């Protein structure tokens, strides 16, 4: 149901976005192959999240009001709302003919941190790690940090057609069996991917990437797979790590670059690797990591 609903809503939104000029502005300093993507409808994460919510409300799920699922749902909705504010400011400014980076970075981080801390406090009560002598004073900050990191790492990964959608589906597969909301999110992402595979006719935007990052972080933490997340999410980890390494190396060497461009997928593009090959290889890397963790831990 979530797959079909997302497929229908994203298709409907795509036409609406084209008529209203809700398109993506592509960085001119990015790979040249991306310049043709300028104007492609953005904010496709909005109908994606709507499909998740409508399916959630419509289905008679026995665990719907389980506290874990409610915390998971709240995290997704709130992070998606922050992403939507960022996306909408970019679209609005573009229509007025002025450049825009969206919601100011400090405000975006502050709102994300607020949601992450709230999640960390709730998650510490649901899934305590049991560290002797520390309890929630260790768990809550750790969970908040993981949430904040995952949301932004997934956002960095959303740079090639179909890349983040495919990675997210694979990452979420192991916990699909225990969380109805995760299952719904996987289904909706598959419906979204129908339009997002190369050549993408709609982009996810921060609304979708923030929401999927929240699903992954909250799902793995709340269902006691916390330490597996950095392994299965190897691609988002490498993407965000490449950005940190690039910035640090640039500052230490007075302007030299470690990579041709970051996040990491752009480095391979700059080297001449086709976009489809980068996407598929990152999917394969994720699939191997998920298979290793899944075979080691078994079903949740």
C-alpha cells in the first residue's frame, strides 16, 4: 500500500512541481553532468513522507501505538519538517531570482539538535545500553549524537539519482521485520525510486533525506541494533567522513584537496566514472555490509 501510494503521490507532485517551477538549482562548481538536472522538481520527500503517514494512519496495525513506534514516528515527522523548511526556502528564493542555501545552517543544526536530544531522552528509557554507573547520562547523549549524525550523513548521500533511496532500502531491511513504520518507510521509498532512478524526474530534497536518516537512526536504536548502524550505513559514513577529511586537509595544507570533490560520490564523478556505476557500486557495498551484519546477528 505504501509503495503504490508513494508512486501515485510522487507522480502527482511531479506534475504540480513542474507547473509551479519548484525546481532544483544545481551547483555550477559541481560535476558538469549535473548541469542538465537544473530545474528538476525538488521536495519529492514531501509526498514520500505523506505516503508514510497516510499508510500508517490507514492500516489496522496492532503495534501502532507502541511507545517505540510513536517515538520513531515523531522523529521522522519532526526531522522531515526541518528538511521541508530548508527545501521550501530554497524554492521560494529561486522563484524570486535570488540565490539561496535554504534554512541558515545554524538554525537547521539547532532544530536538528533539539529533536535529537528529545529522541535521545526517550530512547534511553526504551533501549538502555546498561553502562554501569552512567545509565541515561551516557545513553541519551549517545543516541542524540547518532540521530544527528545519521540525518546529516543521509543528507550528504543524496547527491546522485537513486543513490540514497537504494541505500536506505537496503539499510532498513534487517529491522523491517520488527517495526511496522520501518516497513512502511521501505515500501514508500520503493515507490519514490520509480521516479528517482537515473534520469531522475524528481529529487528527494532535505525533506526526504532527513526523514530517512531519522528512520534508520531511530529504528536501529529503538530495536537494539545500535552498534550495527555504522556498519550497514557504510556509504553514508564514508560520505560524511570524506567531507570532514576534505575540510581538515584543506585547512592543514593551505588550500590543497584530498579529494577532487566531496561528498565522496562526486569525487568518483570527477574522475569520469558514470553516475549509474557509482550508484550501483554503492548499493552493492551497502548490500554486502547489510548481509554481513544480518548473518552475524540473525533476525531482530
